[in-house]
């Protein structure tokens, strides 16, 4: 007769496997602590938009939204870069993951877009992902603004399938490795990827280059910046 230890060993192994599988964190969702979450039910006081008049609180099917009311806001950046920017207040991160629900509210054709901003040092030094419908050198790429007009870090050729429905956008920035990964709806398969270490900390935001979107259910995870990185 087998011992009690021998009889129960297979069960213990199965429990270990089940626990490991259930607790696994995919590459699309690093185990960084939640730093910021907003569903806009209390308004948009936690955000700093470049043009407050260009944004408004709304609702859609019971979901509270915060969105843009016009394509061209009154914000005019000194170098060629997005016009519609809203940064989370009192939040500066190194490693950064942004997950947000987005709905495009105006079909402007091939450059129909939304943007996510990260490692923002100031208005002339930051990264952003431009989720444009049809990619080219100015659309549908991971971009850097480094004291000069924005330029792409990627050569993405995958279109972004915008329609009038809600979509999930996720950005993952690992400041240590320099990796930048962007997902659209499919949170297992990257839409585009890049590696760059020009900026390793900064603010986080949402918006658009010159289009209109509604945003909901923003969640930002990451690691706080221990010291400010001077803008170059």
C-alpha cells in the first residue's frame, strides 16, 4: 500500500500548477503597482489639459466619459506635436502602463487617431503613441518630441481599425530596458514596439493630435520617479 504522502503528491503538484497559472502576469500586463485610476464620475479635476475648454464630461450607456469637443484646441505647441493633451496631475513615473477605453467620435479618415503620452518632461520633450487609422511616417507610430518636430521611432504598417465603438488601448513603457509596447484591443499581441532611452521618467496623459475622442476607465500602473530627469 502506498503511503499517504505518495497518494497525495499528484494532488499537490496539480494545485501548484493551478496556482502558478492563475497568478501569472502576461507580458502585456507587468506587475507594477496601480498609481492612478479615474472613471470621471467625480469630474476631471485630476487632469491638466492644455486647453480646458476643449474637453467636456459626458456619458454613454451608463458610462461616464471625458472627451474632446473640437479638433483644433487653442493650444499651439512650439514644435510640431499634438494639439490636444491632458496630463494626469501629480503623477510622474518611470515604468508606465496605461490602459484606457477610447471611442473615436469623429471620422476624419486616414489620420483618425487618439494619443497616449508618457515620460513627458515638458512641452518639447516627451514620447507619445499616435494611433492613426492608416499608418505612415506621421500617423500610426510611436513618436518622440525632443526639442524638435515629432518624429517616428517605429515603421508600423498595421492599420488601427477605428469605428464608432469603444476600444481598449494599452501602452507599456519599461524605462530600464527602453522598451515601448502598444496594444489595441488585443492585449496579447502588440500593435507596435520600439526601444528608446532618451527619456526615462515623466508625466502621463491622453488626448489626440487633432481629432476627437471620448475616454473612460483610465488605469495607470508603474513606478514613481525617484528624481526628476532634466529635459535635454
